[in-house]
């Protein structure tokens, strides 16, 4: 192997391509055979030191030297030991991690960059594994004194300070120099005796903005319990913050770090400049929104990252009494977190070991991701949640938990791939529930998408564009029919250019509802024909079948409107468990509703159907529904939140009735008289109200 390497290195024609391939080979071999890997690495370094272009030589040699760390990380199984400990937190597992990291950092070939990497890794897991991180920090600090120069040690301590301060946060008092938006000093001491929520946020942080409405709700809920909310903006661009607050009035005071920000830093990057704010380092904040709860005793009780977690902590804080002087806790010594003059104070006091402490985890939602999970754990969590079956995805709290984890991952520094997956997972789960008529999650989806409206990354912008188009089509009931065509054309172009899946079902049903507003039958058929063809090409079986039905209705000689005057016979199993007794409805005027839970216009009609059902005399008027959901779970999930007092023919029986009577567009409604004959066909209660009233008149006394 070494002889072959010599041959390659002595080739005068070798270029950068050869360099890159050699690096990959050395890394691969070094991970299997450490000694051989280092021999090859040293030989390659010596060779590239000899090239004539000295500037290029220095750059290439530095790049090669970084491979030493890669080889050592594999030799000491750093990744494997960390992963094992995170899966099963045993004392032996913890010791294995400490030993592996110690061996790595003490090795003669370890570079200063390895210390930086380990500092970053400890920061990622500090909140979840504080006892492990405490010991790791001791190892890093001790070995750095032996291996790093004074300048390198100072840089490392600055990096580790944020992690140490986070470990020390709970039980500390906060005294960070801050000022109000009008420049007055902020008095932290004035907060004592209250429960305080400090929302660390920024105007450029989408999840922060999405959290504001939920925080406002919590503020109202706890308004009579002496709870104060404060917004601590880490915005480096103070002008942008001022302009934001002029447009969006917040229900709480906003404070900022009491320092002047260098305009040049803002020009270089406002986000990076914001993360240099002293408050973020003093409190050990690595992701926003960060919601710090201060108890009535003036000490930090918790830091969480979502309104859902905050409510749990507020319940605890408002029901607790201030701790006495001899209270036992993990943090016996009161610390004050300070940051002055733009310089953070490096706190070397670490909290005591928490291995033997019993941690109470109060989580109202069993599906929430682990509190303070790092970005890799959040990514794994979201990937796992994507694979859950519908029976689990439809459970209470599931969608909320996924959204909460996604917003936490978006607030952390991570690659675009991580952020895109977070958005895709949250959108898919929230949209699925919104399409089943969950109004709260529909609003949560709207808030989430609005928070991402300014994100220019193509994959995220595509989700926003789809959502905005869908919302415009849903709102098209307010458009006059002569204004519908441009919107339908735009929607058709969009759908034709994209691969359609189940997420497009709601848009498809809304499009059909919009088409049904046309009075002209030929116009409806033409629209059904072109949209049906697009829908039928979907990978979703439900949407494809829907498209085929629409296409069929556009080419059929007859349609449901030609059923008027003909008898209607209904049969089949209902959601009540028995057979529908259609004969028992004789003598009544009956509204028949063909619908599906994924059909937004169908759900929009439900309150109107319920209103007329409650208004009219049950002896004279009734309702029977025919549900066309292919999934029993979808119908059951919708029914949990929207129980109807009338029967639904479900499953294969419902779909057979739709096929029998040529029902393709949803919702389709029929008014049937006391003899069982169809009096009118339409797509809304409003359109059929006159037919219902006229049918009831002969029965009036």
C-alpha cells in the first residue's frame, strides 16, 4: 500500500483531483487500520510540503492534518460510545464516553480543532445529559491546558462558557445589563415576588414569531396570577426591531442588551451578529425561542423552547411556594448570571452530579420530543414520527408534538437539509389533521406557514407557495364566478407542474367545489375534464380515483341533476352499527349529504347542515349522510371532534351508493320528499334551502 502511494505521489502530473482521492483513501484506511492510516498521511503531507506553490502547499497540508482527527475519532469510537450512552444511560456507558474523549484529546496527534468539535458536541447535549457534560467539560478544560496555547485556551473557554452557563442556569438569578426600547435601564430586582416569563426571541426567527399568538393566550390565561411576560430581543439590527414593533404591537415590554452594536457586524450578517449578544452567552442559549421561567423567589426555574412546554412550567411555578433557605435542590449555591460591556463572564463552577437525583418530567403530551433534545435527536424524532401509522398520527397531541419539535429544530443552527425535513414533516402532519376538520391545527398550520413566508430556500418556499394557493382557492366562495377562471387557470398550471400526492386532496375537493359554482353545465364539464385528468395521475389512490370519477362525470351523457323526479333507495351499514332503515324516513323531507372527511367544502357545509337540522321539526325533516372516506380511521378521527346526530352510511356501502347514483363531485346533496323521490340536487345547503322549504309547505297545518 505504501509503495503504491509513493508511486502516486511521485507522479509529476498529480493534481487537486489526486489530492482529493488520496484524502478519501487515507480517511477510509485510517478508520480501519490506525497505524497504516497515519503512515500514509505523514508520507502524503511530506510530499505536498514540497510543491512549489507555497501558499497552496500550506492550504493542502492543513487540510491533510485535519484527517488526523477523523482517524482518531474512529479509533476511539467516539460516535459509537456517545450513541450507546444516549440510548441506555448507564454509569458504565458514561464512563466509556469519558474514557474515549480523554484518550482522543490526550493523543499526540490530536489537533486543536478536536477541542472545538468536542466543545460543540457537549453544547448540543448539555440540557439532556447535564451530568455527562459536566464531566466532559472537566476533561476538555484539563487537557486543553496541556495541549493548547494560551490564545487557543482563551478561545476554547469562550466557546465552553455558553455551555457552562446553561448548566448553571436553573437556580441562578439573572442580572444581565439590559435596557428598554426607549433606552432606560431595566431593573431586574423589580420582578421579585412575581412569576416571570422571559421570551428570548428575534424578528428574523420564524418559530419565534409563530409562538407569539400562543404566548399571548398564556398571558391572558395567567393574568390573574401575578405572572409577567417580557420579550428579550437578541436582534442586532435595532432599527429592524423598532420597525417590527411599530407594525406588530406586543402585549408585553421588550428589552434588549445594553450595548451598542457595531454596524459592520450587522452588515456581515445580522443573524451571526445577534448570536454575539451577551445575553445569549450569559444564559447559555443555543436556540430560540428560549422561554426562561423565573419563580417568585427570583431564581430561574426552567428554560423551555415551546409554548406547550411553557404552560407546564407555569402551572408548576404558579402553584409552588418560594423555596426556603434550606431547600434541597441540585443547585444549592445561588449564582448570578451577568454579562457586561459585551464581554461574557466565564463561570467555572459546575453544578453537582445529577446521576442520583430523581427528575420529575411533567409532560401533558406523551408524544413530545425529549426536552432540550439536540438537533440530531430532533431529526431522528421527526423521521420516526413520519413512519407512524395513521391510527397513531390521528391521536390527540401527535400533530402538536411534531410541530413543536420542528420549530425547535428550525431555531437551531443546522444544515438546510435538517430545516427542510423539519418543515416537510410538520406541514405533512398538520395538513393531514387540518384536512380532517381540526380547526385548531388548521390555524396552527396557517401560523407556521406565515412564519416561513420570508424563507427563500427553494424547498421551503415551495411549501409556502402551495399553502398560499390552497388558501386562496378555499376562500374563492367570496369571488364572483366571473373572477374564478384566472384562479382556476393558475391552480391548473400549478397542479400540472407538480407530482400530486395525498396532501393535494383538500385542494382538489375545493377546486371541484369552486367549479360547481358555475351555472353553465358545459363550463363545469370542461373544467372537470381537465382537472380530472390531472388528479387521476396522482400517486395517491384516493386522489387518482377522485380524478377518474370527475373525468367520467365530464364525459357521461347524464349527471346527478338528471336524477330529479326519480326515486332514491338507500341501504347499507351506518356508523351506528346497524343497517340503515330507509323505509322509516317515509313521510319526511330528507337531506342526503354525500361527503368525505378530506373534502374541505364538505366540512365547511357541516355547520350549515347542523343548523338546519336543529331548526326544523324532526317529525317533518331529517338528514342522512353517505360518507366516502376510503379509510375508516379518517372517518373516526373526524367524528371524534365533529359528532353528527344523523346516521352516516359508511365504507363500501357508502361508496357503492355514490357509484350507483353517479356522484363524483363532493359535497353532493339531494332533497328527497316524503315519498322517496328526489326533488333537487346541489352542492350546498344554501342552494337547496328553497327546495327544502317548498317541500315542507304541504305538510304545514
